[in-house]
C-alpha cells in the first residue's frame, strides 16, 4: 500500500476515536454521579436560544423610539408598553435552562435571573403550562418555575422526584 492507510484502517481508526470520545463522556457522567451531582441542560440550537433575546431587545429599543416620533402613538402609552416589556424580560430571564440534582437530593432549577432549590418532597406538580408552546411548570411549596420541555434527561429528573415524592402530580411528562 506504499504507506497509505487502507479504507478499513481509516474506518477502524474512526471507530476507535468515537469509542474513546464516548468513553470520556461516560467517564465524566460517572464522575459526576460519584460526587452525586447530576446536571440536565436545555437542548436547543444557539439560534433558537438567542432569537428571543434579539427580538425582545429590538422591541425594547424600538417601541420608545416609535412612541417619541411626531406622528407616533400617544406618549402616555410608553408606561404600559414598558411595563409589558419588563414583564416579558422577567419571563424570559426566569425560564429555567438547567436542572441540577445535588448529592443530598435537592433539585435546583437554574435560570439566568434566578435559582430555585427545592426538595423533591416539596414539589407538588409538574405539568404543561397553560400558555402552551412546549412550556412546562413545576409547582412547589414556595412558588413555581417555568421551563421548556426540551431538557435532555428530564425523565431521570421526573424519576428522581417521583421516587422521593410519590404524591407528586405529573401531567404530560
């Protein structure tokens, strides 16, 4: 073969590299489990993650500019528009994108604006949010957390909660 690798050698090398990468990922998962921490992240493309922020930023900048134009809408509308924008920013920033189960069993829901830690025993319900669109809500004794239903490994989170709290109400999970 004059020093060139055969097609079968290249396929075997790709398989070895793939197995090594899978082995490292499995080792990392096992290491996290040894420490007792399990992490579950939102599985979305970067475009889908960034687009809501870009759209909301455009409205945040564009609405006041439009209102202060000479032929724009009445200026007293700026207060309700800004209140609506503030609410939309809060909804977007408080949407959980990661769930972490700590070694003591505590479930932590992580968003950009806040973190909510709760024991599985205090979780009362996990169900689709009334707003639709693939949103779910977790209701616990201290409030509620909204999240998208695209969290990888969410079935493990549900199993953990159900194992510690058999009375939890699960709808659409």
